[in-house]
C-alpha cells in the first residue's frame, strides 16, 4: 500500500458515518430495540404461534426448492457463458440478468398473468385441478424469478478471470468431462459459488414484493415469513411482527458476515492466479 | 448446428449445459416476461391509453419516477462520500462501516420497511424530533425518499468504491506537483475518472428505487394520488382482478425504466468516446 | 514416438491462422517452433494436443491419425505457458492427477501413485515441496511441477508452450540446460514453442521457423545459421545489418561511394544485403568514418558512418579498435543478397 496523498478530512468521515447511522444503523437498532423492549421471552413466544410456524416452514420450503434449482441452472449457464463463444452469448447474459432490473411486484405479476384466474394457462390448470397462484407453486415460481441471476453473476466474472487453461490441462492429463468438472472447475469456484448460494438463499427467504402478489395472503397457508410480518404488523400485533423481523434481520447479518469471509477467500484465489510468486 | 453456432473448443459439456440453460431461462424468465409484453394489448391501443391516462395512474407514475430520480440523485453524492471515506479514510470501525453498506442488499425489504417506519414515524427516535414542527417524515413523501435512498445506497457505493481504489495515488500526486490545489484535483482528475462508475451507480440505484415495493409500502401511508407508488397500484389492480390493467402499468414502468437506463448508457458511451 | 503434421490448415473465424503446414519430429527428437507472436506456433502446438481442431490436414502421432481423438485420449504431455497448475491441489496432488483420473482398469494403486509422484518430484529436483500449493512456489518451481505433472501420464510426446516465457533470464538459462538434460534422459519426443531464438537454437535438435501461419524453414540450429532460406529467417535467428542496393550485371552497388561494390548472383533490380555484424570487416583509410566505438564486453562494437548509412560492426576480441573520427573502409564480402519484393 502506498501512502495516500490526501488524508480524508475528519468532517467528511463524520458526515459519511452519520449518513450510514441514520440510514442503516439506527433502523436496525430500532428494530432490535423493539424486540428487546418486549423481552426475549415474549419475542420467542411469538414463534409458538401456529401461523408463524407455518410461515417459517413455508419459507424454508420455498428456499429449499429455489436454491438448488437456481444453483444448478446458474452453474450450467456460467459454464456456457464463461467457457464458450457462441452466437447470442451477450443476449443470453442480458436475459439472465433481466430479473435484476424488474420490480419485485412485476416479478410476481408475470406468474399471475400465466397461471392466475384469467391467465394464459388457467383453463389447463383448472382441468388438471392444480392451483399455482395463491398456493405454494406460485410462491416458488416468483422466488425463482427474483433470485434467478444470483449464481451466474458471482461465477461468470471469476471464471472468466481464471481462464480455461486448468480445465484444458485436466483434459490433456486424461480427465473426462465430469472428472474435470468435479476436480478442477468446481473447486476453483467453490467460494464464489457458496457466496452466490448464500445471497440466493437470503433473497429467497426475504423476498416480499414478488411473493406478496402471488400469495393471496391465506393465513397459515401462503404466508412466507416476510408476508407474515406484514400481516402481523397490519393486525396491530407489532411485537410479534418485530420478533419475526428480528429473526430475518439476523439471517441477513449472518449472510453478510459469511459473505465477507468468502469474498476474502475468493480474492485470495484470484490473486494467487494473477500474481506470480 | 454446433459447427457454426459455437466456436470450436476442446472443453466438454456445451451441448447439455446450453440446453439446460436455455430451458431454465425460457421457463423462468422469458415466457413469463412474454406474457407481460403481450397481455396489455388485449385491451386494444385505446384501452391501454385509457388505462394509463387515469389521474391515479399518472400520479403514481409521477411519484414513483420522481421520487426515484430524487433518491438516486441524493445517492450519488452520498454514495461517493461514503465510498471515498471507506477507501481513503483511516478510522476505527472502518471495516464495520464497510460491512454496513451492504445491509440494504441483504435485509429483506419488509424488515427494512418496518424498521425505517419505526424510526421515522412521529413517535420514532428520529420522527419525534421533527413532529413538533409539524414535519411528517413517515407516511409522506420524505419517508418514501428515505426508504428509496436506503435501498439505493449500496449500488452507488459498490460501483464507485473499486474505481476509487484503482485510482492510482500517483495521478493525484502528479497533479499536486503540477501545482493543482485539492479542489482542482477533485474536479479535474478524480471526478472524470469516476464519472462512468457514478453514472452506473445512479442508474442502478434508480432502477432499484423505481421497482422498490416492500420497504416503501410500510412507510408511505399509501394515499391514492398522494403517496401511492406505481408498484402498489399494480398490486391493487391485481386484487381487483384487473390483470390487463396491472399489466399495462407494469409494462409502462418497464418501458420508462429501460428508456432511462438506455439514456444513461448513451451518456456513458459519449463520455467514453470523449475520454478516448 | 514420432509426430507428423500433414497439410494442416486452421482458421479462426475468417482469419487464417495456419496454412498448409507440413512438419515432422522423429522418435526422441527435440523440435522447437520458433516465431514472432501471432505466427501460429501456439495454435500448432494446441492442434497437436487436440485442444484445437484443424480445418484440413492430418496430425499423426506414432503413425496413427489423431482425427476424432479427443485431447484426453491422445497421451500428450502439455506444459502450458502459465503452467495451469490446479491451484487448490498440492504439488503432489497436481502430479498425481493424471494417474488418479484414469479409468479404474488402468489406474495404478495408491502406493504406486505415491511412488511415481516421489520419483517425478526427485526428477524435477523438488522432493521437499510435495505438500506446497502452487501459490507458495516460485515461477521456476511451478514450471518444474507443470513438467512433472505432464510427465506423470507417461506421455507419448511432450509439448511445451513457451516454457520459460514467464521467468526471469537467470532462471531461464538454468532451466533450459536442465530441460535438455531431462530430454536426453527420458528420450521423449518433444515439441517446444518459443519466441526466443537463443532458447530454440540452444536447446532443440531442429528448429522450425514460423511466420504468419507458414513454416519458413526447418533445420538444425547450425544449418539454419549457415544457410537461412530467406531474409526473414536470416533476420530472425541473429542480429543483422541491412543495406539496400541495386544489382546490375551481377554487381551490387549501394549508391554510396563509401560502400564497396560486391558481386551478387541476383538478377538485375532492387535488392538488399544482409550481414552479421561480426562478419563486417573494417580497414583503415577510405570514404567511411568511425562514428563511435564501444569497447566494453567480449567484442568491440564499432559504429561506422558510410554515406547515409550507419553500419554497426563487431570486431573480434583482441582487435585494436579504430579511433573515433578516423577514416575507414568496410569489407562486405560476407553479405547475402535478397531481392526486394
């Protein structure tokens, strides 16, 4: 590290810290203060409520489906985009990143347009007796859409930076496709992949807008944890809402902590590649 | 098809991986978005225009895009300040402050919504400071702005930060040896280098703000025509089973957002060309 | 095992990379592919390994056509320019990789693998570094691990892509000698890509000189030096001085009174002469003038102003350097003439 020419004025540091305090730190503190105000015991009791438990279970289920689907899809897409040159490569990447610039509400709306009461596939679904919207499948689909790009965005830049020489080396040494993938490709991206999976999971569990559109808000059935927070809050059961919000905030904090550690690992992996010893 | 479509490559697995990818993208992203693009026209052109022309829709769009532009505009200097302090500052707790920046990324929007509302409501820690003067933060436009600035801040910080980090100190030192004073260094040396990143951050913060739903509806008050954002109006139309009306508004929002983003892109390309 | 390329052509999109290459390396031969960057030498090496596919022509290893044989089945040891060591594996794991991924029927037992790794580690002279990770090694050490890894699969031929490209000159020289010794010991047919003429001429049995996707000349280092096929080869394999001239009736004239005429077998027209600096003789008295003398080093470097040209000559050690500013005469008897194109 070279010495920095201009030290940052104390005033600027204070201003930046004040901004972070008012925008980020205080809201978080206020949230946890609300939880602690009511007492830990009472906050924990809120999770005994069957509806809250159903919400937690539903959230876990949605995440348990979305995370593997989008992880496997993301790996396949990253392999194509980072390792091959093909017509429409840029367009494919644009499509994959599209959900990032779409409002969560619209991410839910599109599924209603397909599977809702007046949707394209409504007649088919009715004949089959399957309900998608206002049911778990709709929640999963909306979550899949919203969390779609997370893994690809983590993997592609890293894989491009790493290059494909190691994989080619594995081939010349006699490895087949799967062995190359398991022994070379996957270990090389494991930290970035884990980081992507963590973010994907956090978003899957915390998504609000998209799932609120497809949920129909049936208590005990189609409310995920964020939706349950809203329901409780609007019902003037603020303490229970804060308890659940506190739980999700903890998940976010843990995710950020783990991510910071993984980022450090990834940076090490890239540095080791780029700078010769 | 493989011969011309994909450049020959000894690595295996393109066929299956590409097939899987295409299926995945089509099922989860392309087909649903196609439904969104097609649906509004079931109303006919006149119907679409009528649906968009209602005062409530116009007010919601104006609020969403106006507040988002405002929030993104606040995020740019604020994010630059935070990024600069994080990159160049040496103070205890810098790493913690750095980690805090990502919180709006990771915190579920509903949680952010009730946390911000609690803080800025008239009886909240901050809201109570303003209440005696009759200034309402929560349940009014300032509250919406706070939520949007919160959501957009990490985008600006995280796009500017790496560029600031890569900005070699010797360029500034060189400018200083050539007799430039600190403000001149900032304006003539530093700003031009980070302008593209600032623009990207602005665009990302704006896009996020326009679509933001969860945190805003808690703090907004949601009065039709006053504090009702466009995404909420989409939800309301859906609840009335007005699918086409909801799709019209959604498509309009996307079209406006992409136009904005394309404009920012264009400015960036012009900047890049000027910069050689 | 022998290697042969027959009429191999390759293009990337619309740009041709290799034209109609014919090249062969005999059993146990060390062949260098020498050329400037962009000459197609790395592409040629990757073609042999099966990492690129040719549009036309055949690659034969041990007489067998490699068409349709994937990289992993060619039995080719490839050492990548940037080594491509598996960063998450130790040195020993890197070397063992090629043995561990063999199909079960041909896979050696654990003990055999361990023994083979130990043997290779001692061959590349780094037995104590088995447990290190690639990022804990110096460039030269990584190079040797990459070589050991390639040798572990008992390849039929060994391919080296700029093996010393990323190393500093001191390390390069040592490794060069070591590589040649290793080759002599293993007797493996080896093809090495390099852009460094000293490297190619010192290490290889034969050198193929490539330019813009074509083989310009193939020969032993001594043969190339003695009889370069064209001006490109002449310039590429050693320092040269170039003087334009006009040929008329078997006499080349340089258009300057201070340069002597010389006999030339080319037809009438524009041409140029190429000389090695040490082949230029300097005698006292004449129209040319000594501009500068640098007497440090093994040879004396003399800069002569001859008309509009500045000619640099090397005098043998022990020669008495002329004084700066003195009049002199150049002897261009060793010049080779090439027609202007």
